[in-house]
């Protein structure tokens, strides 16, 4: 080898040895941890800390992705479920008021109730297939259910 290659190689080796000895001998900068405020002030914290409610902690822990059980939460994520079309809601029935019987305990005859073939006699408060009879008056019946309120009137065949 020539001297022009040996000098830089010797210089780099000396710098590496010097840096290694310096690092082994002692730290380059001194590092100290800050003093604990609890030990200095006789048990009082530096500032007031907000308490977290036990219900909040339980909610956070229940959804923890790093839980000890390491089992997935139910229901499992399914990206195909997002593309599914929801089934359409059942159609609302076509209710027909056939007649009303007035008196102390009024009653009404109604056709078209879901799950019932033909006509059915109902009174105030009766529930048929999720439809509740709310009020029976002269010639009118009020029925609520399926996010709808029906006001049925007695059909009169002589009126067009």
C-alpha cells in the first residue's frame, strides 16, 4: 500500500479509538431526573387531578384493543356486511273500518289486520299484531302502530 492511503486510514482508526475510550470512561453529558413533587411537599401533588368515574374506566377497559383475553369483540368486523342491503320493512296494512258499535264499551269491526283473516271486533286498548286501538268515536277509530297512526272512518256505500 502507498502512504497516501495509510495516513487517512491511520487517522480514522485513531479517532475511532479516542471516541470509544471517551464513551467508556464516562458520559458525554450528565443527566439528572427531576425531583418528585410528592416527596418535596409532604405528600401533596403539584396540582389538583381530576378523578375519573368508575363507569368510564369500565367502558374504556371493555373496549381495550390490548385486552388480556386477546379475543375479538363480538360482532366481528365484516366489510361485506356494510355492502348488504337491509331487508325492506314489512308493508303497512290497509285497514278498513266496517262498523262501529257505540255504547258504554264501544267496539269496532275492522278488516285487514295483519295475521287476522276476515273481520275482527276490537275495543279500546286492544293490541292486534302490534297495532293498538286508541280511541273509538262516532264513525271513527284511531289505531297506532308501525310508526303510523290510522284514522279510520266507516265507509258509506251510498256516497261516492
